């Protein structure tokens, strides 16, 4: 899965930054980037003192909410594209996130992957403010079974495309873990964003 997912991440940069390129990056604020204080001190680990909920049974996610950054968006399934990489949500829809349908559903034991655009040609998209998250921020995912999986952010990190750590991001987890991914890092008017912002979280509550 990691190589396929990485192929999507590298390819997705051409779909990100269209708004800044079109309008001129010198006149617009780039998306917030995570500070070093929000990264892991010594590799992926749960936020100290945060509760750990038992994994849920598999069920498809239908909506994601992150109140701290005003995210409230429907979710769609993401498959693989013709090149074997993870497909992306429609770039024309600014308020939708996607999850890898052949992977771990959010709330289930393992590592669930949720992706969203940072912007499109019309402006900021669903994960524009992902880099502004803080440790302990809550992420709520509604599921088809009527339950809501509540995750707590453990860290937020940013990586250059060339240094994207597959195993760190996509590796197996003994808990119900979540990764939120969008474009980020440096920005070029020729090629768009040069990397990705990744938020790491684990399941803390079931409603």
C-alpha cells in the first residue's frame, strides 16, 4: 500500500496550489504549516495522557468534522488510478474528503488514510488549515453504522516529496489510528506545493 499511496502523494501536487498560481502567490497567504512544536519528539507515538478507545468494527465513513479548523465535509471512497496510485477527490469540489476504500476504515484497528485537497482554482479547500492543528485537537468521523469515531491529534508534520516517510505514515498500528493528508511545504508557481502535511491521530472515544 505504501508505494501506491506515495505515488498519489507525489502526483497530487500538480492538483494543489492552483489558486495561488492563478492569483499570484505574492498577494495571498499560503496555508498554515505545522510548527516543530507539534511534531513527534521521538517517532510516532500516542499523545501522553490521551485515552485510547477500543477499535470498532468496520463501517464506511460518511462525514468528517474538525471543529477547531471549521471542517465539516462529506466523505467519499477513493480507489486506485490507472497508474496504481491512490485516486484523489474531485478537484472541483472544495468541501469533500476521501478515504482509501481498500484500506482500514476509520475507527477500525490499523491505520486509516483520509486525504483532501488544500485548495483548487477557486480558493481554499477542505484541508487548507490542516497545518494549523494542535496536539489534542479532536477529529470526528461519522460512520454508516450510526456511530461517530472521535480521534485525538498526536502530531502534525510536514515532509518534502522526496523525503516522504512511507513507513512512518502508512505503517501498521496496534490501535485505531488515523492519518489526514494534504499538500503543503514549500510552494513553487511552476509546480505547486513541494510536499505534504500529515496529521497523526488515534481513536479516543466512540459516540
